[in-house]
C-alpha cells in the first residue's frame, strides 16, 4: 500500500508541479492558494456573521465551527505523522521560495477550502459547483507550489468535507445554542 501511495504522489507531483508549470500558473497558483489560508477563511466567515442577516449569520457560525473542528484534526495529524514537505524531499521539482515550519500531512489549506465549500454548499446548493471548483483549484495550487503531496490534498478534502457534514448534520444544534448564548442570532 505504501508503494502505491508513493507512486501516486510521485506521478501527480511531477504532472502538476512539473508539466503544468508556466508563467501564468506561477502567478495564479501563488495567489489563489491564499484563499484556503486561515486568514481568508476566518475573515470571510466572520464577515458573514458581522454583515449577514440571521440565516447567513448562522451559516457563518457553522463555517467557524466546521473550520475549528477540521483544523484541530489537521494539527493533530501534522504533529502525529511529521511528514516533511515535498520541496524538502523531492529532487528536481519547482520550488517557489516558500518556507513553512509545520509538516505537510494533511493540507490545511485544502481542508479549509473544502470545509468552506461544503458548509456553504449545504446552505446554498445553487453555487456548490463553483465552490467545489474553487476548492479544487486551491488544493491543486498546494501541489503546484510543492508544499504538499497529492495524498496530503486528498486527505485534506476528506477532512474538510467530512467536518462540514458532521457539524451540519450532527452538531448544528450545539452551534445554534452557543450562538444564542452569545446573542449572535
């Protein structure tokens, strides 16, 4: 199994980081990747809470709860597995002078972007395709920039979507009670 995953990672990192490389993607991927970062996803969720009506505020709270849940899982796995990033381990790949201090597995940006896509899609299904396409582009950008292996991204997708589903279908009443307690709804 380990050899299959290694071949999967090697093949797709060579395709995405190597064969897709061009000036447009160098610019685009470097910029789009930040949409999955902690700052953007948190500020976006807080803006929904601050400026939305009661239903959109609730969606923002749901997003914050799902992000918190998913990123807790991500940090536990990063520390537990301690997988070094591709730019440190794989020879002859394109690097972009990005120096990160934490570990690679799983991708936090991918987790957050799919967490947001799933949460928003569960509440606004009409824009689901757009949201998932954006989340996938963010995941691909992590591989393109050589900061994650493809398996880091795949597991990030699973954690992000799974966390949103758990929060939406099983923990929403708790989120709503906490929001009422803080007078946010």
